[in-house]
């Protein structure tokens, strides 16, 4: 017998407020109620066209029914297995994470329903207790902490129904239960409205970011160099002249490396018209070389060079928080190591939204570093301004649409090849205009990031407030002193 349970048994009834009872869930449901585990339904027992819904752990949310699964069995099989059929209003308690011990109310289903063995079912016989009150109590921090103290399992934690049955609850009279539920739900309703507003702000920020990037790559974010030069009565280097200068640099850098292959000129037939002074270029024209990454097996404990992977290409930036290493026998030549101006592009992934995502190395890395085979490197020509411009365009809606239209799919994986990426069209403004656009984009995106951080912080506060409301609901803050009594009962002081 655990120390917790021993302390429970020492609680005296006179510690409770008048009219309250200190009981277990077993006592609460009584002889006519239900407190059982769901049923052991194996894969072989299931039938995708069955007429009985099999509720899964994934359907059990923390205070809400998620309705995520789509598993079924026949009514005949459910009867054969002796399944407990759910009723609308049942309290469902998940005996596995995450989080462990979360509870929700079953809202009913269009089909008869049963649930899996790792979900406990609680049902009163004739309304002895308010099901919503019990659900909120189980989800409150005080009850959740007792569940954590009684969990078992090394890899996947769980709470047995037997241990759930040992936990005592200070139960107020039914009318007080209903008052507590009403106050909690009023507070939750206000909180839900605030959270919905925060999520709307976040969605609007995402749309605003897209609008900024689209305006930037269409020449609508700042005054064009052509307009400024005309007003000032001077000449300027056009995008076309810049491209010719880049291509000349590309030819010169190739000397001594074999036969030079001129990148194909862009076919602009189906491309939109650009602002005055701009020109279309291919990613190949703007890159010195391109190559696939290493297929060497990487691990945190390896002693070889760092290897950047898909997780390191995050939010259009290189993220070095989680780096693995190649075996010690892999060497990275100085000229092959990642360096400023290298653009890394995700070429294959199970998620189509990740295909083509990119980041540019902007600073010299401390150690010679390479990259994994799921990435492709394009070593961009020009200075940091050109790299920043290409990356800005790469995040735009038009670039994203082109990437997804070119991605191939095989065996559940989405792919885009280096040869296809090389043909990607990039609008090229004059250099000084690139500088102005990138600076304005950075300014606006910085404001967006700051606002997003504030929204995320407030969403976290909202979740903490939700827990606080539950705690106060059983501690006198919303009506009664259940939490303190409960902690005393469990020996938690």
C-alpha cells in the first residue's frame, strides 16, 4: 500500500465542510453506476465498415472531446467481446499520456460507441454527482499531481484504474457541484473568447507577412530605382546589367575547372511582367555551383564534422540548436564546407509544406560543416544583399506555388530535384533597390516577430490561467474549499 493511500485513510470526516463527503470514485458511482476500463479490442477485431465506433486515446482531450479517430468494429464483435457501450455524458479518463489522467465528457456519437482499454469510463446511476464537476476535478492541478505520484511504467507512463479507485475526493453536495461547474464554465467561456481573438491575431500576422513578401517581390514595397533615377536625372545599373555582371563573374570563377556550361537563359513567356529595371534570372544563373549533401549516418555522439539536417533549416534561418555529427572518417574540404552565401533547400520530406523550404548561411561557421542528403546546396554568387534578396523571394507566395507545382510524390514522400530547382525563376532588381527592399522587409518582419512573440506569450498565459481557474474552482476562489481539503486528504501539504 502506498504512503499516499495510507495518508488518505487517516483523514477524518470532520475535516470536511458541512455537507461534504470524502469518497472514492467507486463510492461516488454507487452500485448502479459504472467505473470500468474500456475494452481490449485488437486490430483483428476491428472492421473499417463496422457499425460500432471505437473511441481512442487520441479522442480524449484535456477537458474536451477531440473526435479524431476513425476506428470501428461490428456490433456482433462488440457483444462477443463483452464491450461496455458508452452513453452520452459519460466521463472518460485517459490512463495514458499526454497528459496522464486527462478527462472529458463523451458527447455521444451517430453510432453506438465503445472505447479502448486505456480509457476509464465513469457514469452515475441516477444523478448522484454532476459529471462535469467530476471532469473538471480530475483535470484540476491538485488531482493531476496525485495521479502523477501513482503512475507506473518505464517507457510509457500510465495510471491503473485500481490506483484511480484509491484516490479520495472531497465531494460537495450536488447543488454546490453545479454552482462550481457554472462558474468554471463562465470563466472558461471568457478565456476561450480571448484565446480565439489571439489566434485570429496570429492568423492575421501570417497573412500580413505574406502580403509584405509579395509586395516586396512585385516591386510595390519601396520606390523603384528606375523611378528615383528618373526623378534625379541619372543613370543606374539595371537588373539586366547586374545579371550580366553576375554571369561574367560565374565564368571567371569556373576557369581551371573543366569545360564551362553556360546556364540556360530564362524563358519568360509565362512569367509575369516585372517593374522597370528588373529582370528574370534562374537560380542556376545566380549560383556558382549546386550539390546534394552527404548520406553518411549522423549521430550526436559521432566525432566527425557537424552535419546540418532538415531541423536546422527552420523559419528561413539556419538553426544550430540541434546538430548531429558525421563519423570521424568523413572529412570536409575547406572549399566544400558550408560558408556564407550557401543556400540550403529541403528536397524531400513526407510533408509537402516542407519541400523547398530554405535558409542561407549568413556567418562563417566555427567548424568545417557539411549537410545531409535531404538538403541541396546552391552556392549563391554576389554579396549578402543578393543572398538576402533571393531568400526573401523564396518565401513569397509565387515561389511557394511554383515549388509545390514541381514537387513529385512517391511512396508517401514529396521530392524536388536539383535540376528542377536550378530552373526556378527569381526576379532581379538593381542592387541598390535590393538593399532598400530587404531592409524594409526586415523591418516589417521584425515587428511581426515581436508581435507573434507577444501573442504566443499570452496564449501560454491563457493556458496557465485555465489551470488557475480549475484550482480556484476547488479552493474557495470560485466558491468552495475542495482543493485544500483534497490536498490534506492526499497528504500533499
